[in-house]
């Protein structure tokens, strides 16, 4: 989305307000949110669209054309709610192939008594995108953990210090190259530009976890349709991410198979009556399920339903517990665990999580104060990722504006230039440590937006393949 809305047809302009769009490409739904930020810094979600997700399996895009159609429908719904024309968006990425690795990068300063600048740090981190990746993997993001200056360890912010050797411990987040490629193709085929990719659990955390909790230590567990995504924060820094290949769809399929009913009936049972705990009272409550023509209806008790759900939820939570205890992350979670996503709406899931992990747990949903009146129904855990994409997008936009005040002013007042096709010789292979596409020579003004790096990379790669 352009950072200013321009008059297009009957779409109105919000003047100096900035506009950011987030697209959550989920396994069960495509959710699109449009947010504006006024000159006082207040962010408000003003548009929302949702449609069933087609062509996505376990968080990964498999059928590009069908996913593109779903994206377009959801975007058009969001546009109508707020009369804004969408052209670009921040897009969430998930999937079972998401990995993170703790690595270290080094930069040598040539001159003596050099005072380290933000540009030095940006260049150090930007260089890490040149590292060789295993075949089939692509870098999504690089998250600094801490720095080492001339052998002094544990430095959170080296800017302003004197040093010759700058080292950075960082968390490299990577994903399946094909999935990254397919996300870009789907969004472009729908008629929009990917402004940047954002890891979905990071986006979800932005919507349901506050800064104090991230400082104290917290684990975000997003139980979606195809995967359960984890993000662990401590001292305000993302420390670890993990993806569990069990989630809401696994629970629904268990109910379907155990009760011998249709999938949509199983989903309705889970949504309306799903519970993670079994009680004696449930044994006396019977649900009658309509049958297909010529067949007898079925009856199940809430006790039976809770037993089916509990078994699968326990498997999910045991894997969450393993991720927490494997590297002793459980000992740093002063703020506990926050559950979100559709799976977090199951009754008593917070209590059951505390029982399995021994860690204080709550269910998180987006703050209703972010929502305008026409999207007030979006204060729901299933929309945490979509709203978080908008919030995270504004954070990236602000960092860019802070480093480039002149550019920010131009973005506010000038319409976007029309897209231009790249020449044939700019195409390149991606994600395997090969040569990167050429970039314009960087000006010494601190202009470094890491997430734009991969965006530019794939934009050039896809220009000729989508048409």
C-alpha cells in the first residue's frame, strides 16, 4: 500500500495519514487489514476482509492461482469497508519449513579511533544476506541478539562506541524457497506488490504482547489452522522461533474421524462446544448431529468430544513444552505464555497449557482500541496475525522515515510512480547463496531496510515469470 492514499475512482484520500496493509495468508483463511496512522502517531484499523483460503496447505502456498483469487477477494472486501485502494502490502509467512539458526557476523573497521555508527551496524547485518544457504532455503529475516566490540561481549547497542572489530550474534530466520517464491507470485498475480515478508508469529506477538512482557520474557503460541507457531522474546529481543506441524485442522480431523461425521460438522462441533477438559457434567449433555439423506442422525456426548480434543491438544502442548525446555527457555519466561489464533478459543486451553508446561498462561486477542467502528468485530484471536502485520508494517515504515526524512516527506505528498518491467538480464536465481541482483549504489544516509532486501530480490526474479 502506498504510504499515502491518492484519489482513484471513488476511493478517498486520508491526506497526511499513512496507510499500511497486512495480508495473512493462512491455511484456513485469507485475512486482510488496512490501517492508518495519523500525524499524532495513533494507529487505527479501518478496513478488513476475510475469505476461505484456497490453495494453502499447512501454511504454505501450493496452488498459486487459487490462492491469488482468494487474496483478491479478501483485499476487495477490505477496500470496500474503508474506501481505500490497495496496491501493496506486508505479507505474513509461516509453514513447517521455517527455521532459525544462531550465527555470528564480523565487520572490520579500517581506520583507528572510529566511532561506530548505525550505518556500520546496518552494513554488517546487510552483509549477512550474502552467506551461503542450503539448497532450497531462503533468508526471511535477520534478528540481532547482541554485539561484541574488540572482544567485549554482551553489548546490546554498539552505536557510539569506539572499536575496530564489530561482531554480531544474530538469529537467522529462513524458510522454504519455493514457499517464499509462491507467496510473491500469488500476491502479484492478485494484482498487488509485496512490500515485505514478516514471520507470522512475530506479527501475532505485535498484536497481543506488550513491550514490558517482551522485556520480561514471554512465549507467543499461535495455534492456527495448519501449524502452531512459537516466538520467544526476552529483553525485548526475539530469541527463538519454532513451527509445530499440528494445529486446529488436526483437531477437526480427529473429531471427524472419531465421530464419523462430515468435516464441516466436525469444525462446527469444535468451534461451538470444543473443550480441553473432561467433566462429569459433560456426560449428561448429548448433541444430535444431522445425517445425510437416508441415514440415521448421530448422537455424541460433550464428554466424548472433549476427550477427542484433549488428546490432540495435549500432543500440541507437549511439543510446545519440549521447545521451551530444550534450551531452557522456560526459565526466562517471567511473563509466561500467551496463546492466540483460532485454536486458543477452545475452552480451558489456558488452564490445560499451565498444567502441561507449569507456566502461567493467558489467551491474547488484539486490543479493541486499535479498531474503528466498522471493524469492531475483529477483536478476536483469529485476527492477531493480520492486525499484527499492519502494526509491524508501521514499525518498519517509521524506521525508514527516521533514517530518510526527505524520502518520508516525498512519500507523504507524491503519488507512486507506475511499475516498470525489469529487463530480461536482471533475472537471477534465489536463496542458494548465489550472486544477488545488483542494487543502486547506497548513499551514506543510513538507508538500510533489511526486509526490503529480500523484497527487491524476488520482485526482480518474478517480473518475467508471473506474466
